C-alpha cells in the first residue's frame, strides 16, 4: 500500500463558544476578521514561483549595472544576441517566467521606442532593425514561459527628466509601448521607485495604465504593489510573517482619497547567480554552486516567497556556458526531489496524518495552502514517527505556510507524518501535506 491517508478535524469548544459570543455581540475579534486575500490575477501570478532575470544593455559592454546616459548607441553591438538561449536556460532551471531588461537607468532602450532615439534602432546591431524584446516574446511563447519586462523609472539620458510634467508623460508613453506591443506580460519590474516617486513620477497613473492594458500582469518594485523585490543573495533570509503588508506610503500606488489598509504583497526574493548582478568577465568561472542554489531555493521558495535568479548575459548577448549549465543542474536536482511525491494528504483540517505503510525513506516535507481566501494558517508544526514507535517527533515549527513551505532533514525511514495547525483563521482553506525523498 503506497500510503494511507487519515484526515482529522476538530474545533475546541472554547473557540466555538467564543465565536458564538462574538456573533451575539455583532463584533469580531481582530484575529477573526477575514485575512487579506490576493485578487484572482495575483493568485494566478503566484504560481510563477521561480523566474530567471537576464540583465542586458549598454552596461553589459561597460561591465557596469548601467551607463551614464552619454554613451553612444554604437557601443551596443552583440555578436550573437540570443533570447532563445535565455528562454532555454530558464526552462532548464524550472523557471516559469523570463524577465528581460527593457530599459536601464542609462535610458538606452532595447526596443525601438518611438519616444526617443536612444534605442537599439540607433545601434549597428542588426543594422538598426533589431528588437531584443520582440525576440524574447517569441522565445517565451515557444517555451511556455511568462515574459517579464524590467523598466527603469530613472533615465539619465532623457532631457525631459528635469521637467516633471513632461517626464511623467514620457514615462507613460514608453510604458504604453511596452504594454501594448509585446503580447501578454507576466511581470513589469519598475526600478528606481523611491527616487522616481520623490521626483514626481506619477506611480498611481502608472498602475492605472498597467491595470488597464495588462490586467493579469504583476507590477513589482521594492515597494510593490503586487510583490516586493527583496535582495536574497546567498545569506540567511529566515522566516517571515506572510504575504500581507501594512498600507504602502500614502500617494504612491493608491488613487487620491482611497482608504489605506493592509495589502497583499508577497516577497519576491532576488539573487544573482554570480557575485555581481551585472556582467563582469572576471566572474565567468564563479557561478554559485549547486548546493548554494539548493539552499537558496529552500530559504525562499521553501519559505512562502517567490525567487528570481539573476543571470547576466555577456557582451555577445548570451548567457555564459558555465551559468547555463549550472541553471540546468539546479533545475534537474530540484525536479528530482520535489516532483517526486512519496505520499500526499489534503483537506481543510486542523490535523493531517499520513501513515506510510510500508515505511518510506523521507528527506523533505512540504505544506501548501490554498491562498485564494488569504493565508489563514498562522502557525503549525510538522511531526514524524519512526517505524516501531508510537510517539511523534517535531521536525519543524513554522509560520504562514502560504503557497509553499518546505523543511528538509537527513533522510530516514518513517512510518508516519503529521501536520498540526496551532493557530489559524476559521474556516480553514484546503491544505496539502506532501512527502518527498532527500536530494
């Protein structure tokens, strides 16, 4: 027998009595109010757990994050620009979305923008007829990937940047091009939000335009609104308190007069495959190790966050071979462990029990919650039982399992696995407990 599933559910009488008292009084305690929930579009985007980000532009040829805005477009002359290779690398890594640079802070556009001459159309690449974003869109469509575009709100080249009203119009016109010319987009990354917001860029108007032209697209920055970009370079990230954030700074993403309140903004952890987040030739032989990538994934994907791996393209326009190979190794290792499920239990219950008969060699446990009604589970424990024993051993104590929560341990034979919910908003949403082998 592969596994016997027991689902046990129950509510304490004290909790029931408290709920009845609250109902009679017409008031609900703060922790009984419905959790903040994602919109249907946000819930669908949340499935794009892993993504690949490919920085590329004038800065690539300078070995800097971006240029000064004064460099000649003639500097942009990749010998073999290949967004199809980027898409293959993303697919091999197990990514669901590929994010490419549309414009960095130097203002150079990797598409032939109609708002400025500082674009690929002024470069010798493909005799001025190239469009990196068009090729990326075709490659993503062919590989079943979502396409994300990264756009800097800071533009060191554009003269209108010193005239706020004109620059607001310039930014909106460029974004309108991006959001209408390249099909359905999965993500829009906005760089420089803090500086641009203080300089008068109309963030609320940007969000309104994005919702109108790409209603299913997630808009991301260090301040949201759909997800918070947070550095997760190879250092401990720890646990976190779920995907809900207090109200953002007034006037940033909200329309004037809108009511403040908590918002759904999951963490999007960003980490580079190399020591730097942009191309440097001296780092060609220094991609992160497979173990580093696995640990990073466990601390991000396995802690209710999304992960975006940054892999800079080189001046030829391709990912270095060592980087592409490491991404493929990581994807194969992750699939080998977590696409193989030894047993599974599901239910909207305060306790899920899996009896493993016969006992199985187990190295990891995963918990998922249906988040469409918000993250309702606030605290839980995972327990295991060894063969020939009746007692349970706690192996993990966690908060907010949300979309995906993983704990890994030294593989050993187990006869049972149990999930117990210690604190949650009622009624519970469906939960899934799954058992996986070791790496």
